[in-house]
C-alpha cells in the first residue's frame, strides 16, 4: 500500500533531515513529514557558489563540531555547502567579565586545522535536502502537520504492533514500522504519546543577531561570561561579520526587547568590552526563552525521539544541534545493524542501546552546562575568586585543555 513505510521521520529541521539522509542508502521506504514548505529552502540561493554580502547571512547559525562535520560529509551532504558560507574557527577565547580569569583554545596546539565551523541553519538544511532528493526511496511531504499517532499494543495480543499509524491535518493516514520524532523542542510526537518531560527554565532570554565589527573576528569564537549571562561573538565567513548570542536574565532582557537594532548594537559592544572595536547592527535581533528539557523516555512502541524532541540545552557551549546529530548517528547505526541481523528495528527492546547511550551522554552535557551557568551567575566574592583562579589554572594545563577541547570537537 502506498501509505505504508518502513520509517517515518517527523520534522524537517537539521536533525530530522540528517536522520533521513543517514538511512536513505538502506533502501528502506522513508517518509519525511514537515509542516513548513521546505521547497523554498531548496530553491533559494543558499547553495550558490557566489560572493555573499553581510545582509544575506541568516541570523540562526550553528557551531558544527569537526566530528559532526565528518558525519555530514560521510552522508555526502556537507559537500553541497559552499565555502563562502563556512566560517572555520581556529581559536576560542573565553573570559570572566568579573575578574581576570580566562582560557584560550587553539587548533594548532592540538594539531587540528580548526576547532569547528559556523554555518547558517538554513544552509545546512538546503545541503541535506539536495542530498535527499537524489534518493528514489524517500518521499517528502511538506505542509503536513501531525494530528494523531497510534502506537498502542493490542489488548488481545501483547506482542508489539507491526505498524504505528499517524494521521495528518490534511486528512491522510500513514503506517510505519518506526516513527522518528525529530520535530523540535515542542514535539507533537512526544506530546501525543504522553511521554513525560522534565523541564526547568534557565530564567534567561537568548538574543541572536548578525553584527559588523570594526576589527576582524580573527577566525575566533569569543565568549564573555557576565553575572547576567554569557555573550558570544561567533565568526561568519566575512572577516568583520559575527553572529552573536547574548543570553540575559529575564529582568535585564526586559530592557532590551523593544529597543532599536542600533541601540542593541551599542549595548552589545559594551557587554563585550569592545573586544572587536565598534559594533554595528547588520540584522534585526530577536530573543527566545531558554529552557532545559529532557524527555524521560526516548522510546515508545514503534517510536523514537531524537534531537530537541528529546532534549534541549543552554547554548553557552554551542552543543545543542551537535548532540542531535550524535543522536542520529547512534540511532541510524543501531537500525542498520538490526536490518543486517534481520531483526525488527521498530521494537523498543531492540533499540534500548540507543536510549541508554544517548540519554547518559545528553544528561551529562545538560548538567555540565547548568553547572557552568550557575557558577558564573554567582557573584559572591569567594566563588568569583575561585572561578577566576580555576580558569587561569586550567589555561596553563595544556594536556587537560586538549582532553576538554577534543571531547567538544567530537574527535
């Protein structure tokens, strides 16, 4: 039947598209459901090999680790991204705004070409879509939103159902051996199945924008920790263009929300201690609340969650989408292994190793980032002195720094 699939991926963001691309060569029959029309992304100028003006860069970007860049390259998607859209950063400089503590990382000191690369989210989406469209076993259904999902085990027979059934808002019904929820932080897949979610607010708003700096960004990712939240300047492909992420406590954020982009740039320059000279607005800015979420289960009968549908994290270390890509790598590897063993890849018990591995790793990263956030928010003198001493001491321990940065790089 045309409405039966082996895999249905709900969500066409970077993680959902990577999930499709990672399984496409298996020849499984795959359906991608996405509520937005991604044809516009695919037919845009994002993948054109031409000079790009400052104003053409989107303000939503991701810092992709070398490990995940290799993963996307292995999927033959990264090769679609023009060099003009890639900003490889070779250095990372982090300092405490309340003292002299600082730490610097350099790719050269660990014999690597770079520490990562900044790319616009929509460019990554376009590159993945271009790769996916070459597969005849993948059907893309854009403009369709999940309305119902049924995966209950029959009361008459306690064996797993052979298929999960989903219904969309356009009245269509699809069946699949496995539904993969990659539909973001407000996942309908997770919600419809009643999977418990543990969440807590960071009590901060993250503001994002693109700005021009008087001095070159020097292929460096910069971050200053303040008592009210971190401010990060991430290099874009043009030498004086940066993507900024400024996380601020709610009370401080209220004073920022309705100001002009020019005033925002002035306040940003002050918060950043004018490290790159004068800051000029290139784009409008917008903010979104920061919330830590963690699904209590990554699996349900004939269903698996990946990426933000399973977990969200503070952006201070740029690990959000990298964790999502690692979810995909782990789950796809498990599915391919089960196929080779001729075992049912939709059964919960056959996917437990994915849940165990990724849940442990994601919780560790979440707790680490929460710890950093609390540590730098504490303004007591003993904590401030300890924090600055620890950062400076760590900066003088190259072997330890190498372990930390290689872990973050996924190598």
